């Protein structure tokens, strides 16, 4: 028990530097990507109408979804003059469904089902990571 108390005392004396925050953000993004790939692959494998669903296709779908969603939001903001929240909502509701339909060669309803489940899992994982990040920053703020 004393070792745990000594460890926490040493940890509370460390300083918060920008590289620590960047490492935390990059770790969170990596965790979110892995969670998204696993959720996409798991859901695609469980749907009966999708044949040949693999985690490699899930990796490809997730990578394409992330890249094209960011590009779509930028296009919507820069060229169409849309508000950022509206642009993100419109693009995030359309592009992933199209990507899932193309990668898994599925019907629209299966692509929408994958998108709904993956979005819910990403929301839960993002909430958890944000909560843990805020609690870890509280150590530095409150001392």
C-alpha cells in the first residue's frame, strides 16, 4: 500500500508538458481507429447478407471513411460555405454509408446498419476516452 501511495505522490509531482498532451491525443486517436475497425468488422461479419466480410475490409473501410469524411467536411466548409457543424453532420451521415456499401458490396440497409452500430460504439469509446483524459488532467490542475 505504501508503494502505491509513493507512486501517486511521484506522479503528482510531474509537470504537464505539451508533448504529454500530444501523446495522449495521438494515443486516443489510435484507440478510436482500432475500436472502429473492430466494430466495423464485427458487425459486417454478423450480418447474414454480407459474404466475405473480413477485418482487412473493415480496416480499409475505416481508413477510407476517416479520410473522405475529413476531406468532405473541408469541401463543404470551403466551397459550399456551410457552417462547420452542419457540414460535419451532413458529410458524416452520407460518406460512411457509401463507403460501407462499396467496400462490403452490401445493400443500403446493411450499410446503414453498420454505420449506426459503429457510430454508437465510436460515441461510447470517445466519451470514455474524453472522461479519462479530463480526469487525468485534473491531477495537474488541482495538484
